[in-house]
């Protein structure tokens, strides 16, 4: 049985930063993540994509942000259960929560913080014949390292931020040829990213194929082309070393949906005082929670983590006085 003060479900940026804020209050943390590495979406979906809205970092790659967070929390010696999914929760006679993973690892803590982001990752796959033959052989659902696409002919499908952002990034001197295929003429992504894509198309730096869908994949052993069907103009074949359908991740809360928490559209309802759920002692922060005015941004999750640990401290030590001290005064005193 792994015992800790705060058991964090999800080692994305918000779960990781919780360790730091909890550590300042001398609370120990342990994290569970179904992925084999920490970092959540930042390391799984877009490690090499720059982020521009982390305070004091005008630009930082998502993977580097994860590394920096790991460095920042190292003094507080968090424990990790990686590659295991938090599955069951129960309470013992002393009022502590017991969380068991799909592999049977048991964790015990008075406080649970759910920082499960989008839930367990599952990319939405298009229903195309023979698709599985080309998976990891030219068809990828996540771009982990853009260098993989250097000098290659890449077709990207999708109309959201991931498709737009990666189109812009790969067209910027990485891939030999980038084609963006979208089934509508309008895009769901950020207007700024849409504009960048339009500018690239106008400058002839990408092929923009709208009102079209990829309907077939072909190649001898590895992907060589995709067939595209236009709503009115019939089909055409596009040469491709890679096809990256970015249709999002199906938002599956997974087992957490059965934890008797108030759920609203796949998100966990919390109050805005301390981001506690309807179950006292269980908090939810980051992309997984919802409240009026919620923004799914990393810095908002950092704020939620900071307030949440103050409340957790008071739950664990109701008789202790908690005084806010600046790190410049107190320093960062890690655990032995
Ligand atoms: C392409 C893209 C670009 C983005 N750009 C920006 C940006 O520029 N700025 C910004 O602020 N935000 C950006 N975001 C959003 C940002 O990545 C999220 O807000 C952030 O990752 C949320 O962090 P989190 O810790 O709440 O959750 P996540 O990063 O989603 O991590 C949650 C973790 O929980 C784990 N998990 C879930 N359920 C379980 C379970 N039952 N058991 C064990 N583990 C579980 C998952 O495996 C995952 O690792 C972007 C997102 C994408 C996809």
C-alpha cells in the first residue's frame, strides 16, 4: 500500500504543479498516470509544439515545460505509479481513500486530487478500410516529434487546433510537402491559426484541400498515397509518406465516471472556492473540471492547484494555522 498526503490522478502539467504547491506546505504527493511518462497532453500530444502563454516564458516547447516542472518538483520527491490507470476508489475505516489501479496497485491518502485532463487518451479513428495495416507505417494519430516528418510528404486531416497548428509548424521548413484536408470550408480552430493556414495556402506553401475527406489509404507495405473524396468534384489521389488524421481524442472519463462525482458533459463539477467536488476530500483541477467561466488553459490549472492545496492542508490539519509565506522569504525546502 502506497501512503501519501495527496494522491494525484493524472501527471499532466496541473498534476505536476500540485506537487510543488503541496510541497511548500510540507504535504507529500504521489501521482498515478495511465501513460508511461509524465506530462499529460504536453508530452503525449504536442511535446515539440511551442506554448506562448506560460507566465515568464515568452515561448516554451510543451516537452520542455514538462521537464521544467519535473525539475521544479524534484525537491519534494513525489512518487509515481506510471502506466497504470486509477480504477476503483473506496474509503477505509479511518476515512482515508484507497485507490486501486487496473494492475492492482493500492494507494491510500486523506486527499485525492483528480487532474485527469481529457481522461484516458483514445484518438478518434476514421472508419477506413485497411487503416490498421498502415498504423505506425505511415498513419499516425499523434505527432510526437516533428523531425520524424522532415523532408516527407505529409497529409494532415482535421479542422481543429491540432490540425491547424501542426500544418503551420510542418510547413515551416520541416516537411517537403504539407497538404491539409478538411471536410468543410470553415475551421474550428483559433482564428489566428486559421489565418496562418490561409496565408500559407495563398503563398503556395501548403496544399489546402477543403470540402473533402480522406476515404482510402494505399501503399505497398507502407503508406504511399491517400484517396480523397470531394463533396461534388469526385475523387483524387494524393501522394503521401504520412497521413495524420487529427480528429481529436474521444473524451473518455474512464473509470472516474463511476466514482459518484457530479459530472457535467464529461467534466467534474467543482466549487470555485477550492475546486472540491461533491465528495469532501476529493478535488478536481485542470482540464477535467468545470465551473462557470472555466478556461482549459495550463495557467488556470496552476492557479486551481495552488488554491486547492491550501484547502487540502486545512482538511488534513484542521487545528494548524496556515500562513502564506513567499518563497523568496522561506525558500524551497524539499523533503529529505
Ligand atoms: C495541440 C494542443 C495545443 C495546446 N496549446 C496550449 C497552449 O498553448 N496553452 C495552454 O495553456 N494550453 C494549451 N493546450 C491545453 C493544455 O495542454 C491543457 O490545458 C493541459 O494539458 C491540461 O493539463 P492537465 O494536467 O489538466 O491534464 P492533461 O495534460 O490532459 O493530463 C491528464 C493526465 O491524466 C491521465 N489520466 C486520465 N485518467 C486517468 C486515470 N483514470 N488513471 C490514470 N491516469 C489518468 C492522462 O493519461 C493524462 O496524462 C493545448 C492542447 C493541445 C491538445
